[in-house]
């Protein structure tokens, strides 16, 4: 299960599409979703981005629902609180608990739907990018934006070795578990302290090995990123413009309706 998002991105057909176009689609979806005053445009964005990820990106629908449901649980908790304790207007649902009245009114329901739809659209956009574009290629895009080289290189190394050290940590924890290292509270604290210490030492040693190996390969302070040129095809441009126009039209109509 290590690096599972990149595993899907590496085999996705959308991996071979223009990265700048995918980033533009994602940024457009996030900006329109956040600026919308109605829950309808964000829901439409989430539906379109989910369809593109599953149908065009060939991502497993079951896996997509699984990763989407993890943050959705926390969002639903927030939505329930907003629906019951915020907003005003006519009451739609109400009941008493220990002499305390709880109710959902029209304003609270609209606010809850808006928060849920914005969050869902943002998650769908980000999952579209992460499931169709490997992180290595995203670092190449960041390189082209003229960000400081040190920032990009440190970010790339951090991302790469997060999974390396996670695998080491899970291996150590498994070895401790089969030796009853977590049988009670006191033993668990002791095992956790040993795991943290061992992982810190491993990280320090790995950092020294990386520096030595890079110096042996004439590292001069800059890493070279390879970026493949992928022109935007005509059908991709037409489909993207159609999507932009439809979402903007929906955003405009809901905004006019809210004003009147």
C-alpha cells in the first residue's frame, strides 16, 4: 500500500496528457467551487472531476470511493454541526433532547450543503491531479515556474523518503508486535520510544549516504529534471473549453438567481 496514489498515476492514461492543462483544470475547479454562492456548481464540478478520474483516468471506482470517503467522514461531522447550530429561517426539522431543542432551518441547511459541496469539489479536483499525474512530473512543473531550486529539491527528497521511512517504521512495528511489544500501555510506550529512536538514527544515516552518493556523482547543488513535451490536442482543448463554459454558465445562473 506504499505510494498507492503514484502507483495509480503511473498507469493512468491521463498521465500522458499535458500537465499544465490538468493543473489549469484543477485550479479552475477549485476557484469556481470556492467562489460559488450555491451548492449546485461545486456539486457539478465534483461530478465531472470524479467522472474524468474514473472513466478517462481508469482509476478503480471502488478505490476512488474509498479514498474519497476518508475525508468525507470528517466533513459530514462538520456539516451536521453547521446544519443544527447555524443559519436562520423556517424550521425544517426539530426535536427535543433533555429539554433542549435542536432544529434544522433553511439557512443552516443551505450553509451545510454549500460547505459540503465546496469540500467535495476541492477533494475531487485534487484527487484528479494526484491520480493522473506522478509527483515527479509535478516537480518538473514546479521547476518550470522558476521557484527556488533548493525548495524544489528539498520537497522532492522529503516526498521520496517519507515512504521509505514509513516502510521502515512499519517493519519495525511489525517486529515489535510479534514479540508482544504492544501487549499493555507501559510496554507500548517503551516500544514506541525505541521505534522513534531507531527511525531517527536510520534517517540520519540515510541522509549521510545520500549526500556521499550525490557528491560522488558530481552533484553541484542542482538536480536535473526531465520534462517530456506533450502538446495539447485539439479534442482535449475543445472538451476542456466546453467544461469551462458549462461550469461558468451554471455558476453565473445560480449567482443571478441568488441576487434576485
